[in-house]
C-alpha cells in the first residue's frame, strides 16, 4: 500500500514504496524491514495511551505509598524521590512527550542519530504553540470578565439560577468557539465553570456529566465556521468547504445536538441543581473575596485591545513567528496595565502545549494503519470507526490522514468529519482543546479525572450527535 504524507518527514522514514522525493540529507532506508518499524512505533503509541488512561491509578498508588512512608518530623512536607517520581508519571500532560524518548531512541538505533533528530525537528508544532498563546490570552481578566458579563445577562434573563448558568455556559460557550477558536472557548468555559459551577461542589456524577458535555460541545461548537477548529481547517482547505457549506451541512446540526444533550442532562440532574442553588445562597453569604482578585473597573479600551490581539492571533494562527512575536509584545502591554489584569501564569498553557506536541510526534506515525482501515468501510462504517479512532487519536490527525484517501465521495467526507467531531469529547486525547479543560478543571476532581468516567459521561452526547448526523446526512437520500 502506498501512502504519501505531504510535507512530512515521516514519508521518507517509514512509507515503503512512496514515490515522494527524498532530500539528500535523508538517509535511504530501503534495506530496513518496514513492517517491524511500523509495529514498534505502534507498540510505543499503545503504551503511551495505556499510560494516559492509567494516570489516576498511578496517582492513587503514589498517595497510598506516601501515607505509609514515615516522615522525619510532623511538619515535614518533603516527599521521597520515588513518590515524587510517581506523581510526575501521573501528570497526563507529560505522557506523550515522555514516551517520545523511547521513540527517539528506537529511531536512532534502527537508523541514525541525525535521522531521529531530523524527525523531531520536522514535526509541525504550530498547533501546540497556538494553543499556548490563545489559552494565555483568553485567560486574561478583561476577556474572562467580558465573557462572564455577557453570559450573566443571558443566564439572568433565563432565571439567574445555577442551572441557568450551567445551561448557558455549556450552550453558548462552546458555540463561541466558531469565532474565537475551540481552544479559546474551552479556556473561557472551563474558567467560568470552575467559578460559577464547580465552586459549589456538585456530586461526582454531575461533575463528570458536565465535563463530558463540555468536551463534546466544544468539539462540535467550532463547526459553524471553516477556521475555528484544527480538524475543520484541514478538511475545509483540502476539500474546498466554505463557511456556508459548514453551516448548512454541519453547523445547525451541531447546535441542535448541543441543545438536546444539555436538556437531557439538565432534566436528569434537575433535583441536584435545586440543592446546589440552596448551597450557592449559603456560600454567597459567607464568601470572602479572593485577595488576588483586582477590584478596579476595566477600561473599555483595554478590553478592546485584548479583543483586537486575539483576533489578530487567530488570523495569523498558521504563522508561529508572527503570533508568538505578537504575544510577546502583548506581554509588555499586559505589564503596563497590570492593575487591571490577572497575573499571567504560563505553566498550565505550556503543559497543554507539551501534551499536544507529544501527540504530534506520535500521531503521524500511525498513518500506515489508519488510512488502510478507513478505506475498508462504507460511509456508515467510516462514521462509526472515526468516532472510535478519535477516542485514541487526535481528531485533527485523523482528518489529515483521511485527506490522503483518493477519490472519496461526498458521503465518505461527510461521514468522516461528523465522526471525528462527534467523538472529540470521549477522551482527553480526542480533541486539541481537551487538555486545556483537563488542566483547568482537574483540581475539582478529588482523585483526578478518570478516563473511564469521562468516556461514559461523554458517550450520551456523542450518541445524540451520531443520530443527528446520521438522520440528516446523505446516507439515505
């Protein structure tokens, strides 16, 4: 089977029989057994996925071990090196980069050191860098305050209860992703959900239901335009989809799916929402303002400049040198207006970017079996398979690989795209913005976010979307 991965160093590493041109700097690998190389890369990728889904188990083991290790004195807060290392392994954001180390060693051992370095150096890290920048920008006080003010007006118009806040955030918040990108919508929604919902200690069941809805809704909230989602960008560019096409074929169905899923969960948890409203009233009476929260009003011109910067960053999102340079200039403006700002904390955005960079390193190596698998199914089969694959691979990667399948009809294209966006909330891996929500909301889950519970909570809205895209799709025409 021939697979040509355009502009991808991988095509010169592992694609047997590829007719792509090889630069002189790339060492010929004709004598290497490609099937062994394929299996080794797949094995490392599977280990990385297992590690990702096992972070909760590792964290629990570290806590249990910490409880049984005697401390030198009662006030000591030091952890043993072994326990600290277990906590490090339990950080989901570092998993794929950590498993990039054995992948690098394997490439260097089977080929050369220069080949391994060239492979890492030729990955496209534009998306991870963009996510870092857009997360930092959308987490600034003027943007969060503006979004909170707009959503509060709508929530108050609906009744002003906690359930109204919840419904508004999970409906309009993700749909904002079609304008400010899915990553921006995820950052804003997660921050506001943390403040307006998770702060009041919902049950574990409702907490996971909300997280599952957020991930799924953000995944499909960016399909109203042809630029807001990385998966949309890939396919709209390759297949010639414009904004009108996205609205007619996918946009209104996404809105319908969000409304139906949110209504189902709201109806199921309506009793708990009433209890949370009572808890909110009690906590509101005894709440003391956060000392880090600025009290000064934000001038309109500062908010306007923030909006202009975000707009500019979105426009130049394909040019890392431009948007990173613009962001550095913005940091100077942020410092000059610090009395109206939150402190910018880059640790969380950088961790999310690290996670996505790891996915970029591993994901492209799986094209040899993903493309072959997709070609074996009918349009209905492609839709189901793409949903399942998205749970274990970034939907942008699957979208790109799908463009390599020659002569796909409209039904296949529709099935593939609807599948990858519908399945984008099943796991933290499934969609690029998910790690942002994972990092921002993880503190509200006592033992960390369970991959199984997240999958189950996202299964219902995913099924709702599957039914909608199936019933209103081209399959039965």
